[in-house]
């Protein structure tokens, strides 16, 4: 049976338009030949930023891994505005947008999305000094959002049910800048993704969520629509691989795992103590950390978790000083006076480095740091017991994300009776490490000038000065 002329023409058009031309390279082959993967992203804590140790951020780390998978260099493009970012993709000037983009119906008409890798919720944010709004129909003030963002797309949809809904679309600022404006009471409201708010709320401590403005949404990489699917399929395979081998979970945990349950009242106290207490001891932290070859802000964060930088701190169990050293640890570290700030900090930094050096060499950064901190708190051998339990549960004993799930089991008879060193309050080192990670993040941002401290009135804190 012969094909009709229309079917033959349709087949010819498909072959011509949708298959690589004979003798030409596919997009993926061209990327490998050129030796670079061009990725557009945003400069923000959730995507890409310059850390003390170099580039960081979830999107950057994933893009870097993908470039390594392809055997090419990663070239980042950081546009001035969100509008520019969208234009970079639509005009086919970049290969991928790794920028925390929400998959929306309107965007799917323009872009090609890879597999979803993270779930977020869009949230209305306000300043705690103001009255909390109950719904979008009763906003009393200015609502400002990033122009052409998924947030604005959502608001346009909601005008069908809230005809009087109004907002200002900002074509110049990023979401983090609008959050800062709400924090400074320049505008009353903005909308942010839940992951962006979680990271920024530790620094902008007077921000609060009024309510969700969307159902859970999915984030994914976006690519220009094309008849060549070679890069798209490579992205699909990459995300399948890092999901199956646990790398995706590890990356998300590294960037977000320590912020979900952070104590925001404690953050207010911490911000105040950075101003009032840290200056007296910062030189000691810097000198002690330099001798041990570790980051002074890490040691300072540990000292804050131990004592709130109170040199006279004493626990019911007898540990003392800024680094809350036991008598035995102080003796081992040659600390004669635990209440002397310089001696305590020096001894604590030395003990932490000694603990860090005991962590198995197969455990890489930053997991080795988190495990060393856990060992500093609960004891090295209890940490090893938790790693053994982790292995019994068929999880990875070299990853903090798995070991932190096993540590609380040291308090359960079913598990600790199987260990060599027995019972331990295993939930304490988990909270200890997660708090320190957040304190460390804040110290880094303050130290490099990314955030400025704003005084917190005592009456607003509603806490005693002795904390």
C-alpha cells in the first residue's frame, strides 16, 4: 500500500526539521567540541554566589557536576535582571538556565524544562512589625514582585477571582532585594519562594510568612525550545543519575538541610551578640583558627553554640568557658584556666582540629566538618557507633545526611544495645551541628558585608540579657 502524498510530505518535513542534518553535529556534540557549557543563573543564596572558598549555591553545584559529566568547562552568565535572564534563554544565547525557575504553563509554551528537582511553595511575606494580612483581597499596602516571575504569573491568574488585586512589577530587582525592602519597611509585601525565604529569613529576622499563595510548585532547568533533543536527553539522564546515587539529596541537604527548623528567636539573640559580644573575642578566634588551619567563623559558631560567647559560662555537668571544655579536655589541650577566653578558644580550636583529623579520610568536605562537630559534642566513639548503625540501615556512613538520621537511634535500646559504647543522647549532636551551620552562614555573610546588622530592640526580643 502506497502512502498518500500528504503523509509523504509530512514525513519529509519531520525528517528535515526534527532530525539533525546529515553530516552536522548535534547540540550536545557541539558543546563537547567547543569545550564549554553556557549556563545562565541568578546571583542569590539559592542559586549562585561567591563564598569564602569560591563559587557556591545549589544551582552552581549541579551545573558544575553536569559540565564535569560532559567533560567541558562551565561558563556562567549572570544577567542584570530577571527579564534579561528570560531573554537569554528565549533568544537561544545560552544552553541552559539553572536559576531556580518554577515550571509554569506559560513558561512551558516558551521553554523546554528538564526533570523537576525541588519542590517549593510561593508565599506572601510581610514585616512582623505590621499586622498580618489574612488573604490577598485584604492587603493594606504595596505588594511588589519581580516582573515576569512565576509570582506575577500567579497573581495575573488570581485576578480572575480577585478583580481588585493589584501589585507593582519590579523590572530591576531580584527577589532577595524585595525581601530586604519588606524587612526595611519600604514596602509592605512581596511574594517569595519558600526556599528563598528560608535562607534569607535567618538574616532578615523580622520577615514572616502570612500565607501560601500557591500549591507546591516544582523547580527545573530550562532550555530553549529546539528540534535537537540531544542536550535535553543528557540533562534527563544526569538528573536520573544524581537522584539514584543520592547526590541530589546530598546537594539539597548541604544547601538547605540546616535551615528548616532553625530557631528564629535564637537568631535575633545571635545577631545582637555579634554586635555586643563577638568584638571582644574575634581576635582570639582568628588567631586560634589560623594556628589550626580552620575557618575562624566555624570556631566562633561553635563557641556561640557552646556558651553564647559567655566566658563565665558553667554547665550543670561542670564544663566551663566560651568553648565549654571538660576538665579532661582542658588538661589534654594544656588549658590551665577554662574561664580565660583566649585559653578556652585556643583549646577548643585545637580540640576541634584534633577531632577533625580523626575523621576517616574517605569522608570529604563538608561532611567531615559536620561529623567532627558531632564528635566534639557527643564523643568520637558514639559517632562511630552511629556510623555503624548507618551501615546496618544500608545507608552511607560517610555522609552526614545519613549519619544524622542514625545518631538519635543511640538513645533507643533496640539500637544502642548493639553498639560498643552504648546509650547516648544522639539527638543533641544533630541539633548542635545544624545550629552551628546556621550561625556559621550568618557569620560569613556578616563578615563579607553581604548583610548589615540592624539593631533589635530589647522590648521586641522579650528575652533576658543573660542569654
